[in-house]
C-alpha cells in the first residue's frame, strides 16, 4: 500500500505563496510588455503594485505562522527588481 502525504497547513501556505509569487512575476512581465493580464487590457503600475502587496502580505502571514515573527521584510520595489 502506498502512503500518501497529507499536506499540512504549512505546506498549503507554501503552495499559496508560490502561486502568488508566480502571479507577481507574470504581472510584471505583462506590465513591461504592455500586454493584457487577467481582465485588464493593459496593466497599470497601480495594479502591479496591488498584486505585489498581496504577495508581501501573504509572505508576512506565512513568516509569522512559521517563525513567530517576520524575518525577511520585502518592499514592492525590491520585489519588482528581482529577476
């Protein structure tokens, strides 16, 4: 019989964080290429900033759950500069 790993709360949070990170980078590419993203014809900087802030908020919540405090602080500018 095969054992299946049941994802814990930490695993689910990590998966959600990875999805949000991918969404930020996809939105960044759409913004730079002036292409459509989700339901917007062209992504504005304010839209991109809001998507990045959602990721940052989720990252802070994950760090608080996992470590009890925020260990790595992220700004929108730093997040958008990476990669």
